C-alpha cells in the first residue's frame, strides 16, 4: 500500500514520461513505414526527430492542460475518454503541421506523416492506459494489496442473463470486486446454457438453484429479471427462499429508468413479489373534486391506514389537512413527512382522542372540516379478545362521538374505515366494527351529513397485519413456525370456531411455501 501511495504522488510525471516515449516511438515507426528502412536515415534525422517530439509534446501538453486530461483517474476511464485522447492527438498533429508551414521549423514529418504519427500516438497512448487500467482492476486487487481477502467476499449468484445482469456484473467488476465473488448465472433459456455474460458463465436454470447454492455456499442471490410475469417471479423467489442465501430483487422497468443505476435499484424481497398477481390500482378519476380546496380531517391519522390516507389526500391539494391522533409519536412522524414534501400546504397535527367528545367539538369548531375520514380504532384481533372493554370504548363510543360531532358541525361527508372482519363477526374487534357500521347506517337516515363505510381487507404492510410478521420471520429464518401448530395462533381466532381472522387460506399456504 505504501508503494502505491508513493507512486501515486508522481503519477503526473510518469504519465508525461510515457506519453513522451509514445511520441518518439510513433514518429520513428512512421518514418520507418514512410522510408521503408529501419536504420538508413539522413544525417540530421535525429535532430529533426527531437524537434518533432518537442513540438508535438508542447502542443499536446497544452491541450491536455486545458482539458485537464491528466487529472483523469485511469482506473475509471471508459470509451469516451479514449475517443478524446484520439481527437487530442490528431489536433496536435494538425497544429504541428500548420506551425511547420508558418514558421519553417525543421521537424521530421510532412502533413501526411504528421497525421499518420498522430494516429499511431493515439493508439499507443490508449493501449498503455488500457493495460494500466486492467492491471489496477485485476492484478493488484487479486493480489490483495488494496482489498479484502477472498474469504471475506460474499459468494453471489445472479438470476437472469439479460442486460440487467450485464450491468450488475460490470458494476461489481469495477467498484465492488473486493466485496463480491460471482459464482455464476441462472437462466431458464436452454440455448444459453454454458454461454457467458461479461465473463460469467450461465450454469443452469431455476431447477438448479438449490443444488448450486448448496454446492457453492452461496451467500447472496440477485434476482435481475425486470420483465417477468408475477407467477413466474413468485415461483423462482419461492425456490430462492428455500436456500440459505439472502435474496435481493430488481424492481420494475419504470423504477430502474428513474434510478438509472441498476445495481443500486436492487432491493429486498417485498410481499408484492410473492403475490402471484399485480396489485389492484385505485381509480382516482373523481377524487380530486371531492378533496381539492377543502378542509379534510383524518382521525387516527398516525396509524398505518390513516397515514396512507393522508399521503393520498395530499396529492389532490386540499386547502387544509387536519391529522388527529392520540399517539403523538406517529402523529409527529406523518406531520414531519408531509410538511417536508408539501411545504406550501397547510397541515395541522392535533393530539386528541375520539373518546373525548368535548375535545372533538373543539377541533371541529377550530377547523370546520368538509370531509372526515374516521380511521381511529383498536384493530388487533388477539389483543381485543383480552381487552374487550377497551375495544368497545374506543371503537364504538369513539365512532359514536365522531359521527355525532360531524352532524353537529354539518360536515359534508363522513367515511368510516371498517374491516372485512365485520362480516358475520366472530371476534370482539369485528363485532365492534359491525356495530360502528350499523350506527353509520342509522345516522345516515336522519342527518344532512352523508355517512358511508368502507371495508378494508388485509392491507399489505400495515401495522398489526400478518405481512410484517411474515417479514420478521423470514429475517429470523424461524422455519419452525411453518411446521408447528403454534403458527396458527397468528392466523386464527381459537375462541370462535377457528375462523381465519388475519389471512386467507391461500396467503397462509403461500407463506408456508415461502418460508424456509
């Protein structure tokens, strides 16, 4: 390492010396070609050779100084840099010919000879830079002078032999070779077997993943297929999750285009990757007229669903957004996030409980909301089985206070966020939500305020849903949860005839297949 540091101090001098040698050799070689002789030169040949070399190098160095080419780091030079070297050498040769005619300097070459020498000089300069770059990237790294030993490298398997794989291999070879050792590529195209992508061999298809990972002790798998249907993607990821390797996934084409850097686009596996279908998108056509330039109130705005409602509402430019929640930490987080993203909009965070009718009246009096989303509720099924009175006080009486306050202050619309567990409820949480829906229906009969309820199923990634639990179990690799009866305490409500409360049979089965 010390030797490399000492050499790097004199790199500018070394580069000039190498360039000087290239110029001398190119003019000598050009003369040999022109005169068809190696040694039979005129008496003043060497004097003219020196003048030619000095003249060329002077012009060359001036142009290099102006374009700051000597400040380039050779390790990171690419094709466009080599093209610039070619152009600079040709410009130097042409200028030297012009100076010769203008000032009659005794240089060795004619215009034709200078252009030929310029080409030769450019090729020699580019050639030695390519060799030095190759030595820096491969020879020094492989000898372990500046990087980690091979034992510290992560053994990597790449899924997919397309352009994305090529970019990943290129990035690793250039910048991360000390961190990763690429074992091979997996691709389902039989015609590509035993071919190579950027020097890395294609060693099998999806059916070989388990054996390859076991035999080569793979630490990391990069799924580098951007264009793939959800079903095939799920199947391949299920196989990958049966290995001991960590899996990272390349997202869709749109995200790659926005990010530009394929390597940094790789992310951990998300629940959407194993759904086997595309997520359902909301039709937002008529929402803008409901929200734009209105005051919107969201109760429970710090929660999973409430905070996402707030994010979506802000897309439609409300006059004011009032976020109400009893838990100040979540409330502070969503307020900070939205104010940073929408600094010009009016966003108010209010600490309050829907159980407190007087406090609700104060908030409605202060802001006069046009539209209210009521998302405040206790929603954890197992916890509410142990604390039913809290579920009743918060869900039922809290909703009762909200809908009455909406009626009192003539709110235009009030929307209750309910749950699919309110359908023929078999647990306390579902029963309280069903009661809330009944209150909404009854109030809608007699109030000028429009009341409605929407039922949410399993919201991917929401707090208290099975998805964060799944992800934690994947991270901890607790495969025993998938093989024992204890697993079902998370999915079933034992107190009510084993009805599924959190997840469908299909999702549970996929989870068992996905877990290793």
